[in-house]
C-alpha cells in the first residue's frame, strides 16, 4: 500500500506498531469478553474488525481508547499505554451513540469543531476538517438541526479534527443509506491515504471488502481469522457448486459427498460443499443429468458466517476452520 | 490546559446564548422581586435592614441558585443521553474536567445573574448601600452559589433527560420556599424554621442578609455551605466514576 505522508500528516514517533494486544483477557463477571487476544496493527494500515455481537469488538475498542483497563495482558497504542496515547491527542474516535446524535445542543457546527480542535496539541485547521467531512456548507448550522447522516459526518469530523495518527470507528455507517455509506468511505479513504492508521468495526461486509487492507475476524473474544479479504475467503473451505438440472431431487443431492446444503430453484441447483472435487465426482457417479456446471469460492459473507458460526452448521465449519487456522494467520500486512 | 479554557468558554457561551435558560435565570428573580417588593412596606425594618434590601438579597441568591441548578441538571442529563459526554471522553480532555468545567461554567453565569438582581434593587427598589457593601455582598452570594452548582451537576447525573427538568424545578421551589427566600424565616411556623436551618438556600441568603445589615457573616452559615459543597462534590465525583465505568462496559 502507498504511504503518502503529506504535510498535514502527524510525524511518526518510531517504527513500532500502531497498536498491539498481547494476551489480553477481560471478563464481565462470568462472561469472557476477551480471551487471550493477540493483535497487532501496523502504522498506516486500515484494519476492519469483524465479528458477531458479543465477539469482543467493543471491549477491545474501549480498552484501546483507555476507557477500560485490561484485567490481564498488555496493550500498547502508538508505543505507549492507551490513556497516554489518548491524552497526547494522536488518537481520534467515533463511537456508537445509540439513539442520540452524540452532539451537544445549541451550538453551531463551526464553533463545536473549533472548540474541539483546541483540546488537541496539533490540530488540523478547522476549515480543512470541514472540507474533509463535507461540512463546509453546514458551518453555521446548529447541531439540533441536522439529519442523521449529517450528524454522523459531524461526529467523523470530531474524530479527525485533532489530526490524529490513529482513528477508531465503531460501526461508523450504522444508520446510513447506501449512498451515504459510499460517500463516507470515500472520505475515509482520502484520510487514511495520508498515512494514518484506521481501525473500524462494522457489520457491512461489502464495506470491508472495498476499504480494508486487512480483516480481523473475532469470535468469543479471540481472533479466528486474520488477513486480506482474499486470504479470508480462501481459508474457508466452503465452495459453491452450481448447475442446471430440471426436476432434481434435493434430498438425493444432499446425499452427495461433501455437500453441506442443497438448494433447488426451478431447474437451477446450488450446492454448498466442503469438498467440491468429491461432490462433482459423486454427482457424475449418481447419474443425475446436469449442465452448465460452475464451481466458485466463498464470498466474504459466507466466509464470515463460516468463521463466526453465526448460522449454518457451526460445528462442522468450526472443525474445518480450526484445522486450517495456522495457514490463515498472515500477520501484519505492512 | 488551553484545552480546558476553550471548553469552559464554550460551555459559558452555550449557556449565555440559550434564551430560555437566561430568561429563567434572570427573569424569575427580577420578576419576583418587582412583584413581591410591595407585599410589605419597602422601608419596613427586618433583620437589621430594610425589606427592599433584605428581599433583594433573597432574590439574588434565588437567581444564583436557579442559574446553577438549570446549568447543570437539565443540560447534563440530555448530554449524557445524546452521547456527547462519551465523545468528550475520547478527546485529550482528562475525565475529571467534564464535571469541573460544568461547575465552573455555572459559577461564571451565576455572577452576572446576582449583579442583575442587585441592579434591579438599586434602580427600581431604591436599595442604597456603600460600594464596599455591594462588593462584599456580591462576593459572598457568588461564592455561596457553589453548593448549588454541584447540586445541579448531581441532578444531571442521577436524572434522565425526561426527569431532570421537573426535578430541577421542584428543587428550585422547595429550596427557595423552605429556605425562607420568599417568606422571611422569622415569619415561618417553628417547624419550618427548623427545616430551613438544614437547607443550603437559607444559609446562602443568611450570609448576604448579614452583610447588608452590617453584621459579620456567620461562621455557622459558611460551615454548612462548605459542608454541602464538599459532600455534593464527593457524591458527584463518585457518580461520575460509576457512570464512566458503566458507560463503556
């Protein structure tokens, strides 16, 4: 990836990782939120944090922001502890706000950003931040008169106004429509290309594919997959076998070797298989008539489901992933 | 530290530009002063001074209390609900600065509120005091607004954005009525006089009444107010800690 460090980019202090978790354990009473989490993010990297609810993403982020202390293990952010990193003003964050706007009432957006920029040692000029977040036209708009998407952009502006080296975004596009999400990530992309480190959590898998340099999938408090989107997809053994076969019997198809699930729509048959070679061989041997056969790899959505065991046959996929896990770890991309 | 200054300035500006807030904080005491001034003869003697002066002190301390309770309570509760307090926690501002800045902003606003009520007394109530007395009165009333600033912030922490406003209003009227700000404590039934002696609102105004009557301010009054300020400050700090650890769990 390109590390184009522009003049506005904060100077880097040393070549260590932007952030590092080693052996971090965090429990809420009997619930284990983080289970010996190990994770490293290089400077300049854009990392997506994926996982079902309760996987430990939010706990990991709140520890990184110094809002909670890990009960065991070690965490470093920009070469120091999370609280010092936050106090130094080199970290920005956009948190989830639930129902609220996340903004104070009765203040113009320009004034809000000016005040916030003064909390930082080396802030970006406010005009530059307004421009980056697409808010130049809204500078005199009071905070209580914003649409949901506009409020979201203001919160993004608040996260970047301090000219941070490292930005955390927790579900930044949660309430946006498709258009809003596309614009948001275009903005984010420009920002990260200045050599900053971006870590974001999301549920939208299409965003991950387009935006992230690397993906970390979490499940039950630890990392189950770690790599570029294509690596993650390849690590999932599920293959999709598609062909045409008028009048095919789904029960019979499900008995073919390696088949996990079979779906028949009219004359179109789709099989999810853990061993596509065996499935095709047994399909031929079964004597079922077919045409236009096609075998494809998993898409990110399937990979995610397989890795986190959200749906489908969690047990089978778990075992398959566990046996493959060493090859999935590709380490830091930078 | 420049960050703290910017944040305080921001809070004060936001309060002073809020028409409803300023209207309540300045309007209530000024209107009540002009309305009730003639309930008694303005020149009637009471507690070593005249009614016009005595009641001006009552309303100035009432104004400072209204401004402080409203500055903290309602606004803080809605900022907690909107997520703004959480956003501030992920800036370089230290965690303690949110509460201290809220209290400081309340105090900054309380000073002009006291001054406006005093000016009303001077221009429309015929109150005449020496320059030194005016200054001492202002200083005493201002400093003794501190427990109310802390109380406002505490309400903002314990109440939701829906319950904060009624709670602040109830506190405002209970404290002022039972503290003897509308009816002189001496005119209250014995039981209520006893109640008043426990309320910070009574001790706040008492310090002012002493100043205008030329008596030295009572150590007892100052002690009670200091006790309230320390106690409320500790409870606020504790609530803030609880909230902080809970909000991100």
